[in-house]
C-alpha cells in the first residue's frame, strides 16, 4: 500500500475548500479563568468552511472543540478574532445556525412531532405549513411512524434522529453538531453515521461536526480539522476525497486514520495526563 499523503501536500491540490466560504474563522482565541488559573484554550484558530461542505472538527478531550463550536454558534464570545458567516460577523445565535448536542436536548413532555414543530411554531409559521414540514423531515430521518410517540418510548438513536429532524425543520444554512452520537452504542452509532451521510446528501447543508473519534471524523467529513491540545491550535487540515457512502472498514479510510492517530498521539497523551492529574 502506498503511504498516505495529505491532499494538501499532493501536487496541484488546494488545502482550501473549492466551494464559496460559508463560515470563516479569523484568529479566534479564547482563555478561561478557573480554579487552576488562566487556561489558554484556543490560540488564533483560522479556517474556512465551504458552503455545502461536511466539515469535522477533531481533537482530544478538553482541547477546546466545544468552545470553538459554541463560538461559531454564537453562544460564546471569542477574546479576540472573529467568526464570519457569509461575510457577516457573528454576534450571537442566529436562525442561520442550528445546533444538535450530544444528549439531543428534547422536550420530554412533547411528542416526536411536537418536538419538531416547536421551533417552527416559534417562528410563527402557519399551522398547515408547520405540519407539512415536520412530517417531511420526520420522513427524511425515517421516523414518520413515530410522529405521535412520546420521547421516553424511543431508543437513544431514535432520539438523536428526532433532534436532527428538529434542526433540519428550521432549514438552517449551517447545521452544527457537537458529538451528537457520542452517547450511542457502537452499532447504533454506525447506523447513525450512515443515516447522516444519506441525509446530508439529500439536503446539501453545510455541516460542522465535532468529534474526538478519528474514525467518525474521516468517515463523515469532506475535510477534517485537527486541533492540538492546550492551547487548541489548528494542527492540520486533512481532505477526505473518498466517495460516499463510506463504510467504516474502507481500507483507504484506515490508512488516513492511522496517519491522524499517529499525528495526535502526543496531544492525546497530554490530555489524558491532565485528566488524571485532576483526580
Ligand atoms: N466556561 C468555562 N469555564 C472555565 N473553563 C472552561 C469553560 N468551558 C470549558 N472550559 C475548559 O476549557 C477546556 C476546553 O473545553 P472544551 O469543552 O471546549 O473541550 P472539548 O474539546 O470539547 O472536550 P471534550 O472532548 O471532552 O468534549 C477544558 O479544559 C475545559 O475544562
Ligand atoms: Mg466537547
């Protein structure tokens, strides 16, 4: 097998997305102040995410992925630098960016359909349009049969489908996902990765997907940005040119996985050491 060569190092290949930039990060830095003192979490992170791109943000636990994610979502402010969406600076959350978290954050007192319809009702859409759009996205995530089910009747994978449907119903230009499958068992996670590839192919949305799982990042992403541990800097961007749908055991993916794992080894060690030191 020929050794893996980063696309950006291949002759003629461009490290930047060929698509028009949807999200631009310019020198984003962030510190937190905790009981341990000042924590320099993000250090001058600059990158571009193309319109319609599936972009994965990868890095060891505690490296600042969620912090960067929250800054893009507008839930957190950077200390310096800025985020632009379609050329306009982000100053807070907005309808162009919808977030899916690890736990789904569903309303347990509403049905599946009620959860999906909630955000649409908040936007003041007419009743019939709300119903129609909710059913269309439930169909997309293959949950139409469960429209009237209660949340507690659903498995973890089904709950995550509801939260994806709820986000898609709002038709955001950017879908932000922070470790959405981390709480699922390995088999369900595998199915959800397949499903997300299918859904993304149908919607063509820009997706920013955060994970600490290398296999997941390279299976899903057009591009994977790797963050280093403390301070979180953009260590590397890797383009994944493999055709979709991608299988988890694709040998070409395994090669890229080994490459990234080797690259991240020292950062993962540093992250684990720090977690152990905290105990
Ligand atoms: N509001 C906060 N106040 C103080 N420290 C914080 C705050 N939020 C995050 N941190 C710290 O900043 C660092 C980065 O946290 P962050 O949640 O962004 O990491 P992460 O890469 O998402 O980790 P994980 O993979 O475990 O989700 C961690 O050390 C965390 O403890
Ligand atoms: Mg996180």
